[in-house]
C-alpha cells in the first residue's frame, strides 16, 4: 500500500448496497482512501468492508434529501480534499406506473431523490474536490432523451433526464473548471433496483465503470458515458 499521504481519496455518497457498495469495495481494492455514506447503519453492508480496509474506509451518514444533513457533512469534511466525489444514490418507482397514473407524492419523491438531491450534494461538496479531481454522478442510460423510443420507466427516466440537464447547467456555470465532470450509465445491473433479470452482474459493470471514471481524471468538462466508456447520446 502507498504511504497514507499519497492515497487517492474518494468521497462516495450512497454506498450501503448495490452499485454504491460495489464501488466502495472496488476503490478500496485499488488502494484508495474511501469516505462512504449510508443512510441507516442497521441496514447498510458498508461495515462488512471495515475489517479488510486497513483504516482506509470511513463511514459517514447522509440522507441526501435532507439539506441540513448535507450541510452537516460539509462541515465535518471541511478540512479534507478528495480526488473523486461520486454521488451514487438513487431510487425508482413502480415500473408499471406511467406519468398518467403516478401520484404527485411519488413523482416528487423520485424527482427530489434522483435529480434535485444529487445536485445539492454536488453544489455543497464540490469545493472539497481538488482541481485535478473528478465529480461524478450515477445517471442512467434511461436518462437519455434521444434513446427513449420505447417509453417505459417514465418517471424514473424523467428524473435522470432532469439530473443530466441540471449537471449540464452546473458545467455551464463552471465553464473554466479544470475538473472532470461525469454522468455515468452503469448498464442494466442485477441489484435490488435492477432486479434479477438485469443483463449485467455487478462484477461486469462496476470494475469497468471505475476504469472509465479513472481514465477521465484531468479531462476538463462534462461527459455522459456508459460503463464501457461509450458516449451516451443526450
Ligand atoms: N441497477 C441498475 O440497473 C441501474 C441502471 C442505471 C442506473 N442505476 C443507478 O445506479 C444507482 C445505484 O443503483 P442500484 O442498482 O445500486 O440501486 P439499489 O440497490 O436500490 O441502491 C440504491 C442506493 O441508493 C441509496 N439511496 C436511496 N435513496 C437515498 C437517499 N435519500 N439518501 C442517500 N442514499 C439513498 C440507497 O441507500 P439505502 O440502502 O439507505 O436505501 C442505496 O445505497 C442509482 O442512482 C440508480 O438509479 C442503476
């Protein structure tokens, strides 16, 4: 392992299970120092990674829909700097529910969790990321407006398309920012969200996704990429 002062540092939001947990595990394997968040320690798998992490894993608590919790995390981490901030948290609604029948409450829950809250995390924490660093958010191929030719997952799609648009506005507002900005599409993966019929295992998606994220370091500007590094059409 490198000397502690030369560790690369990741701040990972939403790592209790699924793809976020796998990203925490993957970056620990790569020798990084990882600060990872969970909402609820009694249901989070993150603690399983502590024994083998050799002091390189710190677990923080954050529910991204609560701005006061984002502010508190910002305050706790104020003196720290990171090579990568990655916001993974996301939810979906019932797949069969269209925009015609979703309740206002459910629409607001998905939009606030998937579009507004990841951006609030980025707005609040981005200045903890080094000028040479990367700011990434887990989007989805479903967020592509151009690729939506068969409908389905309407509310979820809308939330990821909104997220993409907000990140483009962030990028426009930070046009001179030297950091890499990423919206990532992990593929359809077998997790609680992806379900058992999804095309990819976590092992087929996440190490590739991490390779693609790492390969963008130092490349200024926003990209929307899939887990194999292919550009996703907006
Ligand atoms: N699986 C796929 O096929 C797929 C495809 C494209 C994109 N994605 C995206 O990839 C990301 C991870 O998906 P996944 O498949 O791993 O889903 P998952 O197994 O359902 O995990 C979702 C993660 O998000 C966290 N989360 C949800 N709401 C949160 C909140 N308010 N505050 C903080 N954390 C919250 C969950 O924490 P708790 O454990 O506390 O609930 C959990 O860690 C999501 O953004 C998803 O939209 C997934």
